[in-house]
C-alpha cells in the first residue's frame, strides 16, 4: 500500500521508519522542519531493539505525495487546525486515516472532514524522543492499541493493525476506541501534566496559581514524580480523577489500571515525556486535547476533579507566559 506519514517527529518517524524497514509498503514522509536533513540522510532510529537507518520518500508538500491508501497522522494536536490543508491532497476514494495522537477530539475532527467511516485511532504506548533532526531515540515499549472510530472491528481493522505487526510492532485491537483513549489519559495527564507544571513548584500545582514573577525551574521526569512522596501522591490522585471521569461515562476502567501504569512507568527510568520537551523549547502545549477536554467531561458528568482543575489552571498560565520564545 501507499502510506503517507504526516507529523514526522518522534512518533511518526519511529513508526514510519519501522514500516518502511519491513519492506512491504511504500512509505512517504510529509516533512516540514526536518525535510532537508531527512531527504539527504534519511532517518536514524537509535533503539533499545537495535539501531537502524531508513530512507523514506520525502515530501515538503502533501501534493507531492498525492492520494494514498493509508494516512498515518502523528501531528501534535496543537496542529489539528491544519488537517484540511495537510490531509485533503492525500485523500482518495478509499483512504483510511489513522491518528496516532494523544488526548480527545482528533477522531471527531477527522470524521467531520473525511467521514466517520474512514477513521481509525491508535494509542501509542512507547517512550520516544526526537533528539535532533532526523534522529529518534527509542527508549522502551512500542505497543499500539488500535480501534475504529465509528464502526465495529472488521477485517479492515486487522489489515490496518497488520501494517504495524509486519514492522515488528505489537498492535492490539480494541472494540472501544473511546475507552482506550481514556485509558491512555490515565498515564498522559499526570506524567505529561505534572512533568511540566512541576517546573512551577509544588504549591503552584496544588493551588492552580502561578505567582507573579515565577521563573520555571527544571521539568520533572517520571522517576522524580514516582520517587518523591508528595508528587507521587498527586500522580495517584490525578489517575483516580481520570478513572472516575471515564467510569461516569460508562467506560468501566478498574482502579487497578492506575497501578499497572505506575509499574510500567517505573521501568522507563528518568523518562521525559514529550510535553516537557515542548515546554522547554517554547512550543505550545497540547492543552485542549490532553487536559481541558477531560476537565470539561468531568464537569459535564458532575465528577469532582480538584487536582485536574488546578493542573489545567497552572498549565494554561505557563503556556501563556512561556511559549513565545524558547528558554
């Protein structure tokens, strides 16, 4: 199949390069800032499973790729307002769009543009960082959980999952994509959110107030959040609030899911989630999809989420104050 990868940062480059290396499908990368480097040198994946180079077809504009069988979307959700411009030239009569994005809302946005029957979602359980243009570091894990947006699981779902399985990526299929998105939020909200908000200090995170003149300190990697009792308590409380909000919507996520996520996170060591890197480099945070939409869902379901509300408040203040110029 002809596969286009849109959003070739850590996630898009890693999975796209793995698919290309498998040699089954034709893989095109839609690149912006890394175009010249990847066109010239390819992508280098530095991985715990073995380093390798991949040389995808490179394009600076979607029109250079044209209609594709599958479009894998790994953009930050802060770029979702570019869906129409970036994706329409890639859409053919039967194109399938697979979004590998965090948070809530992307599936619905894509469905509004390309029809609900053409959308799948994938949740990536992986530790990755883009450490230089065209250079991705794979630290641990890699599993994807994939599901249809508005259709039952079918042979098409299996065929899409097989794209990743052929590349050596474990890909499980879910019959409830919405539930899977909330399961991923149980990890994303505390470790992405507290990792950044912790730069403002514990009191700011607890109160939701960023004192005037605050100068952020270092962001907090996963090992610090788990080792320090006060931060670990906030991790657990946030996980509980997300699970409660999901269950109020009928998703039935057990409380043990929090413990499972914590145990997996301990294996990651001092992992710095992507949101920390975005913040340190002055890029906007994925506030809407990963934090504000879950908070809105909690309010709609009358679920008390004081920790999430305070976290959203301090993240909004940090994002507004420190995203203009890189620190």
